[in-house]
C-alpha cells in the first residue's frame, strides 16, 4: 500500500472515530429516552399479566421503547417506586393508590388494567376443623400484600373489611407481609408462618390443588363476600406522577397504548397462547395459570377504558375501609384520574 493511501485511510479512520465519539452522547440520550421503567407486583400474578406480556409480545418495541419491569411484593411498594422516581409508571390496585394520595403522594390513575378483582382469602388446610367462618380468624396470623408507611395495599384494606364483616377487629389478628408472587405466598402457607392469606391467583388455585389451603372467601364469588360493599372495585390500573404527565405526555401516551395493545392481545388469544407467550412451562405453574385464566375470563379490561360505574364502586370500597376522621374520606377517585388517553365508558 502506498504512503498516500495509508495516510488517507488513517484520516478516514480518524474521521469515523470522531463521528462515533460525537454521536455517542446523542445515542446514549436516545437510549435513555426510549427506556420506560414500570413497577408492578409479580411476576406472573394474574392481575398483572397484561404488564408481563408487553415485552413478551413486542408491544413496547412497536412503540419504539424498551419496557423495564420492576417486580415487587405489593402494589404499595410499586407505588413507592413511582413517587420516589425509581419508576416512570406503576401498576397497582386503585384503592392502594387512593391510600397513597390521601397521605399526600403524587399519583395519577391513567388507565385500567383489570375488570374484576380476584383476591382470595385462603386458610391453611391444617386449620380446616378450626376455621369455618371469618369470625374464627380472631387471634390468627393473616398475610396480605406488602404495604408501605404511606400506602396500605388493596389486599390489606380488603382483609380488614372481611374481618369487620365477620365481627373481628383488625387489631385482634396479626398482619404480616405476604408479598405478591408464588414464592412468597406459597412459602407462608406451606411453612405455617401465616394461618391465612388474602392472596392472588393463580397462586391460590395452585395451593388449593395441592390441598395446602381451602378458600374462605373469594371476590369472584359474590356469595362469599356479601358483607363487602363496593366489591366490584377497579383493582389493577396504570398510574404515573403529575410531573411525568406535564413534561412527557408522549411517554404517557405510549405507555397507555402498550397496555391497550396487551389487553387486546389477551382478548384475541387463548389461555394456552398467553402461557406460551410468557414462557410458562413448569407443569404445576402452567396448570394453575390456565385454570385461573379459563375460570375467570372477565379478569381483564377488554377495551382499556374506564368504567364510570366501576369507579363509583371503587370510591365505596375505599371509603368503607376507613375510620371516622380519616383524611381519605373526602377523597374521590375522580380527583386523581386523568382519562384523556384511556377514555371512558359507562
């Protein structure tokens, strides 16, 4: 190679290197801007499956973003990740979000995920002869989804309402965190660290199949929760902060579209295809998931729109969990709702 050609190649390499170095900050900024961090309970908790499915079906890539999911042991923890700015969005029970808002937290509800709450009050099988009704839980250890100082999880609110409906004061039981995954909830039940758990599907059905627990109440069975007003409340929903809405409305729009795409995908696919997309292969886990998806076909929102009637039920449920004088009694879900992206139905 001639000296002239050699000098030309060196110049070209230097130019390319310079362009790459100059572009690096812009590329890094693009990558940072394209990543969305969302915190939600799980993994593979049936109420939050639409979130787990977003990256599995490529709904985030269609929007030009990469969705990073931070799984937690409870909706209150997911909401804490939101308000402490460790996440851009959270998916949690709306009553938990209302609890946070009543404590001064910056949280805005922007899209529904679920259409039916699937909480189960399950009791260890060893207590079947001793616990026949909710009143028999007095003095027992009850597990609930993990709360935080600023927000009481929907699971804990429901536990307290169920106890009250059976004439049991919440302070006459011991409440312990049960998390919101199979590993956490099954461990409490199998080890006997808790006598009962207000838990989630498909974990509850899996424990029932294994004869580890029996069901004392189930929100999907109205006859077992007659004493709970507002039982058709909106459970899992997409939430964000007011500063995200003000500064990055395009990001909010993308996140809502991703949720709606996932909901539409579930509505048009079989439970088996949902399990396949999530990569659920372990036989017992897969069987429990398929059982729950087939048993509760109306779990998820079909169109991703808010239901006005369900929002009213949510207010009733949340207010019924409070004591006289609590700040949350003056709070309505309408005060923390922004439905411009999701839309609203009846």
